[in-house]
C-alpha cells in the first residue's frame, strides 16, 4: 500500500512567530488542500497547529479566484502596491 500523500506546497509568513503552511495531504483516505498555522511560540522550529482549514481539491479554482478578487480590491484601496500581481519567490 502506498504512503498517504503529504506534499508541502508553500509557506507564507504570517507574523514573526507564525507561518501559514499550504499542503496537499491525504487524511482518512481523502486528499485535501490544507492551510495550517505553524508557530514556534518564540523559540525552536516551527510546528503545525490544529488551526487552519481543509478544502477538497475541486474547490481550489473557487478559492484562488476569491483570493485574486481580494488582491485586486486591496490594490484598488491602496493597501497593496499595483505591482503586487505575482507571488514573490520563496527564499
């Protein structure tokens, strides 16, 4: 039996003590897109917490469209520079 899917996709910095980790992960035989908060509580390596959300992969286009709408609105309100159109490269 193959190992369950657990593929890290990206990490987005939330604060100096918290990140959001995006993964494709299989749980109980079902694959989902997970966004989990990871924290180090001010010390040590980042560890995922139970905080977050899980979406079925078929909801990704809808979620991406909603996030793009939020980005356009943030740009139009002056909350982001107009150059904030693409994802910065990961370090």
